[in-house]
C-alpha cells in the first residue's frame, strides 16, 4: 500500500513540474574594475553587470503534430542587474535591477527601487528621469506619476506596463502602454 501511495505522489509531482512553459534563457555577466583618484587616495570599485534574456518558445501552428516543428519568433524579456562593490570584501554593496520598455518610439529603463521603480527615458544616449511608479497595497498595481500625467499602472498578461490616466483635454480615460523590448541588437 505504501508503494502505491509513493508512486502516486511521484507521478503527481511530475505532472505539476511538467506544466511550466519552455523558455530560452541566456545570461551574460561582465565585471569591470575602475580606479578613482580623488587627489588624496586611489580607490578601486568593481562593477558587475548581468544581462538576462528570457524568451518563451512558441511553435508554428502549421507544424502541429509534426516531429520537427518550426519555432516562431516571440518577445524577449531583458533584465539587467548592475552591482557595485565599493570596498574590499567579497560582497557587492549596492544592486540595481533594470528592465527595458518602449513607448511611442522612445526606449525606457525601469529601475527597481524600494518603493516600486523609476522610469528613465533614454534619448540620444542621455538618461532623463521620466516618472516614478510607487507600488500600492493592491498586488500588481502602481501609482504612476510623471510631468505629463499621473494615473494607475499595472503589468498586463503580455508583460507590458500599462498606465491608465484621465486626459482633461480629451475628457476621457486614456491608456498608455510601455511595451517590453522584444529584441536587443
């Protein structure tokens, strides 16, 4: 009887683990050491940048029930983590996590912070603070505030960040969507 129960538990746990969608995941880490001379002393800082790309594997519907199926291009989720080590121990002292999105042709970095994340516009290789998203008590909802508008933001099922705000000029509720970067060249 025990062996039947153990076999059932083993098969059930195998079914649960098999339900995860397959993904292509690549991760690249670079570490740079920089020296800073402030006139009195020279200090070294290590900067570690980890770029992780995740892409869901989607198969062509025309190849259904075939052995060798073609893979269809799907969006990539790019997450960049920057860690800085300012002293001589083995631990990194600060960590910044960034994800990239596009809205109206402009690239944005979403930088994680204690209260939510900062949205930084990347224009002509210059970073400009665009707005802040403060996490609310409701899961996956943020209060978004920028110079252009303020509203409620959330991540939709495609992983894109959507902000809903009231436009007084149009006298209606407007949705602004930041689309997750699909391909980084």
